[in-house]
């Protein structure tokens, strides 16, 4: 019996060591990526000038006198992500409410299967469908010479963030204690009032987490938006071809060299910092919301 106990203790210590190693390995990956981006991106920012780089309105990396202003890329990424969140989060939240509280067994299974399929579709397929369906539709509806623009990219991004928003929001709504719903109904509230005045506010931390995941997916997408946005370095306008931070790196990295290549690493560093700041802010909001519940 003593030998079995010693073996169990040794196995427990070994597993704890494995878990600890895996945890620190994840931290190490983040540190290595951060160090790589800083080392690769900072020199170009220093050579170009941080003001000219971040607030310059012209990106002409292959011109005789190259200019490396990324303000159009920054604003396009911000507007595109904000538009996708404005459209995608309400739709995703309503779908999550339907799955968690309103649907029957068979219909919920059908919708949930469709959501799972959406999450498994590759980005390039979203972009291809956007080129074939959304871009021509936007061109016809708004009578535009070209439907590849910021609006088309927003629509594609809104669809792409739906699986994350729906799944996380549904889990958060289902985690609300049943007593909340029963007490609200007992006081005379309707099913809809109970959902939107009791259950959804109680699940706000999980819903905010879904928003964080949606923002991360939208701001980090490259292939799909490259195929539907026109990929032109213009200042952002809803019905004009634009280029995102991600697509700026993806579209030029294959033939870049010298300062141009370093500037692309600098764009990646700016994107990394943006995502880091957004996650920190929203995580603080989630934690504060959890403490106030």
C-alpha cells in the first residue's frame, strides 16, 4: 500500500511539472513573438519617424521616393472592426438567446450545427463567397463602379465573428442560475422581459468575453478582407476600396526588401500592440463587471 501511495505521489508531482511547463511554454511563446516584433519593427519606425509612420496619410512603398504612412490602414482596421462588432454582436447575441432560452430541441440542433459549420469554414472560403455574392450585390444595390470596399469587408467580418460570439454568449447565458429566471417569472415578468432584463445582464461578463473574441477575430483577419475590400491604400470611406493593417503586410511581404520589409514588420508590431491594448481594456471591463455582479 505504501508503494502504491509513493507511486501516486510521484505521478502527481510529474503531472504538476508537465502542467507547469506547458503554462510557462505559452508565456514563452508570447514573449518570443513580442521580442521578435519589437526587434524587427522598431528600427524602421526610428528611421521613418514615429509621427510620419503612424499619422502619415500616404503609403507608397515602391515609389521612387517611398512614403510609409499607415494612418489609412489603422483607421480602416478600426472602422472595419467596429462595423463588424456593431452588426455581428447583436445578431450573435440574439442567436445565442434563441439557442439557450427560446428554441425547441430539434430547431436548436439545426441552428447549432449551422453555427459549428460556420466556425469551421476557412477564411479564404469566406473571401471567395464575399467576392462572388457580396461584392456584386453591394455594387448593384448602391450603384457603385466597384463593390470591393469597406462596407463589403464589414459584412464579411460580421459573418466571420458570429460563431465565436454565439458559442461564448450561449455558454454564458446557460451558466446563469435557474433561480434567476424562476424568480422573475414568478413576479409576473414575461419570458422576453426575463431574458433581456435579468438573464442577459447577469451573463454580461461572458458576453463581453464574446465581444473580445469577436474583436480579435475581426482585427486579425487578412485573407477574407483582402479579397473583398479592394486592397488599395486609401483613407477609409464606406464605399471606397481600402486596405487593412493585416492585408498591408500580407500583400507586400512576398516581394519586399530593405526598409519596405522592415516597415511591414513595424505594421505587424502596431497591430500586435492594438490587439494587446484592446484585450487588456476589455479584460479589465470583464473583471470589473464580474466583481459588480
